C-alpha cells in the first residue's frame, strides 16, 4: 500500500512535501515524492491522508501504564507526598486490576500515536495489553529488596520471570528487561547483582536515577522522607543493611556507579535531574542512555533535567511520558512541547539545540536509540518496520503552515492522531480503535476499579487515623 500525505517527516532526513511511503507486509519499502512513487508503483493501492503529516510512531521511553486508573487522584502534590500516596494504593490492586488499569493506558497510547512503549513495574502486566492491542513493547521487571542477603535471589527470581514471559508471549514485538528499584528502597547489592546477570546474559536494564532532591539527600546525607514507606521493622532492617559508608557524601550517579550498574552496556537512566558536571562526565564515559520526562519533573516539582548539557556531552536522549498517575495523559506531543519550552526557558543555548526538529528526534529515533532498537524503528527508512502514524493538520488552529515539524509540536495534540500502524498493521484508524479491543468495556472496568480503589483507600486511611488517635486499650478493634 502507498500511503500519501501533504507532508512526510522521516526524522533522519528532511521532510517531503506531497510525500508517500510504500508499505509491504510489516516493512517500509520506499519513500519519496508521491508523484514519483505513484509512477514507480502504478499498481499499488493508494491511501491519501490529505493535509496530514506521516511520520514514525512515537517511542515512549518510560511509562508506568499500570497506574493509569490513578490519574487525577493525587493532583497538586510535591513528589515525595505524591509517591507516598501512590504507594499506599498498591496493596489494594489485584493482578487483574493492574491489567485493567494498564489496558486503559495502552488504549490511550495507541490513540496518541505511540507505537513502542518501555514500561517499568513490579508486576510486568503491561505485557498483556501491549500484546492484545498490537503495541511494540519492552517490559522491565522491577527488582528491589532492602536486605543484602536477598539481593541475588530476587534478581534471579526476576530473571526467571522475564524469561518465562518471553516464552509465553512468543512475539517479536515484545522483549523484556530488568530494572533495579529506586535507591531509597533498594540495597545497593541489587545493583551489582543485576549488573552481573545483565552483562552475562545481555539483558536490557533501565533505572530511575537522580530524579528528586529527596533521593539526592538520601545518598548524600542519609536522610529521606521515604522512610515512611516501610514499617518501623523494615526501617530497622534497612538501616542495618545499608553499607557503613552511607550517607555516602556523594551524588546518586556516583553512588550507583560504584556498585557497577552503569557498566551494563546500553543501560537506560530515567530523569537524571539532580546531576552536576562530574555526574554528566560519568554518564558520558559509561555511555548511559538518558530518559527525559519533563512533564512529571515539572508537575511534581522534581526539577529540570539539564538537557542542553546532555546534548553537549553527546549523550543519547529519548523522551518518556512516565506515570499517568502524575501527568494524567499519555501524550507524547504534549511531552515534546513542554520539554522544549522548559529547556528554552532555562538554557543559555535555548535556540540552538532546543528546536522542534530535535524534540521530534527525541520522541522517535532518540528513544529508539536509547532502547537499542533504532535499526527497526524510530524513523521512516526503507527496510525498517512500518511503525507509522498520521497526524491531522487541517484544523483552523493549525493553518496556514509551511513547517510541518513545528506544526506537530506547537499546534497538535494526541487528539489529532488519526492513524496508528505497528509492523504494517493498522491499530487505530480515522480516530477509532480497530485492533479488536473492546474500548468501552475496558474503560468501564477502569472506572469501576477507580471507584473501588478510592473507597478502599479512604476506608483504610480512616482506620489508620482511628488507630493513631484511639486509647491503647481500644486500638485492637480497629487494627483488623
């Protein structure tokens, strides 16, 4: 099939006005001016998208789709408070709840023009809706323990899970990796154990790193509000188990580097907000790939990643939407726009590298490079997978325009995505899901889940308040 549109944006080459892309089976065979390709392939069926931009699908470098059902529950909270609230809801989720929540996130991803997701969770359930809806995905299983003696066992348990999931899914669109837990909830021996396994078996690794001031203070000074996440018993274990040189008096980047995790080839570090020039040097020397999530950094007051310094250091940088429980939408266009504006507002080089063209690169080929899959996706090139989206540019607020790259960034949003294709299969067409999923049923289940979670969390908060304020001899009646 020959896909034509007013604009074709290959990403790795200049955009083509009145362009076309030839798709056969799951691959791109050719692209160029529509008139030339129509002459070259006269028998090919043509589908014209009119005043639209055809471009590679977005590669969402960092997601937590299992949290989608929590969107809007904890607005206007700073990072540490938001994190505590989110973690408090987790015990109320069943495995099926996590799947239903992730299904809503996957629905939105497809409708937003996202063709690849990289998801981190302690459940791995995103693999299920990703496969159901035809998304390309890398699912990282989160491994954590505060106890040194359990480090190797939890890592090997994680390894067994991802190997089993890979066998079960049997799809070229899905692969799996490991993710150590955050530094405030993870014994550093876990970092070394993951590094050893990942290097030996060539397993992808991603981790949250230097994302908040609280994390930086925990490593440098040994103090953190995150101690409230665990019981007093667990806090005691944590304090006893961490090495004697903590507080380390150093940065999170230096800390995890000392434990070998940054030696994993192609490791992906998410956030990297609280870094100095020495940290950037470590990240550069270790060839760490960076995940930029500007919306969550801004909304939760986490800080701003020094994007221009990372560009100057030659680091590979991609873009991720992070958690719907914080940013509410899985919208890569919004992520690009906000990230670009934050960088322009804070950078002395704001009009050199902080351009619409580079924002599009981060959301496509940059993220693909960060995942090590840029030989397959991230740009429109002959021989690559046909992961293609069409973005409608015909609306009044988008016209007139002569720069489609700027138009996508500054005038479009997820609602302007009219077609999403993964490996040559159309998943979303004319603003309608066509992958066979029951959109209404998925949303109804998520709404019911949301109501139940709110009620159970509210009841539990009341119970804990009663225990806290009740006389000692009355506490047992509430502590059930």
